[in-house]
C-alpha cells in the first residue's frame, strides 16, 4: 500500500483533556493520562486533510511528566440552568507526533487527486504555519499549538519517561467509520504501552476490542477542491498574491 514520507510535529498547550470512555456519560470529565490515537489524528487532520488521503498517526512521544489537575466547570443545562461539574485535566502536556498519510482507496472517484508531491508539499507548509485550523488537546476547552519538527529533533528529544516501560491498560483507540452512508460505526479499544516515553499505535484491525455502535449517516460533498488548485493557492499566498 502507498505511504507518504513521515512527518513530525510538536503539540503543546496549557491543559489537555482526552476524555476517558467511562467519564463520558456524566457531567464530570476525566482525562486519559495519554492522548488517544483518534485525538491525535484529529489534530493532524486540522493541519491538512482532503478526502483523497487518510492521515495515519504512527507514534507519540510524551515529553513532560504526566500531571493532572481537577477544576470546577460550570456547564449549561438544556433547561437553561447551570450545573457545576469537575474536569480532571492533564497539566502542561507536550507531545511529539510521527505520522504519514495514505491514499483513500474507498474514494476511487478521487484517484485523479493523488499527486504525492503536491500533497506532501502542502502538508509541510501547513505544519510550518502551525496548522490550517485551530487545534484542541482533546476538548475545545484545551487550546493547543502545533510546531513543525524534523526526524532528528523527534528522535533526539528526551522524554521524562526515558528508561521506563509503562502500561495504561485498555484505552479507546479510534473509530472505524463506514465507507457508505447507513453502515455501522465501530469503536476500537486496545492495550496501550509506553516504552521510553514512546507509544506506537496499532492499526484499527489489530485492536483487541471492537464495539458496534450504530448506523452512521453522512453525505459526500458536491465539490472537492483539487490538490492542484490548493497547491496553486499556497504558491500565490507565499508570493503575496493572496
């Protein structure tokens, strides 16, 4: 299967809240101690995404010591009243992420958009500019920042957990989204282990636990901007034309 070159980025913020599955039903929220694959892929997608590609997160390196902080949060109820809940967040998170992209083979109608050089160039430029959209470390309350790094910076960066092997037990990993409207949405859970501060993520097909949630409705957009047009806009922007 086709794979792009690897990309590397640093993400950080004041707080992170990667909501654990058991805390989602209630008003109180509690974060996993490390980010999920799905959350990191959402951040990558915010930097650059098109339906013709699928971003794949390979690894995350946890740089700072994992510390949590619990604070009160006033939330709005459906009847217009307020409720006081507690959020347990990760304090001062910093992660280095290694990822690549592959062609979306479920969209053969976009085969004409598979220009590897232009997709890679746009991804590089998007990372240099800190992403194309705002990014959040798990939830909207936790604003984050993106910085482009290279392979050497990724490999030489020291984690607080150098020399340690840690297990975080069974965690949510990612969703398997249907390829056609009306098919089933599946959630994937797996055991997460961290060696020397690095978590290497499994592919969804290798996750030990899969839950079928419900049918999932969506529709394809009427028009998708081609990578040629996007690349041209980037060129014009850097030349001062936009």
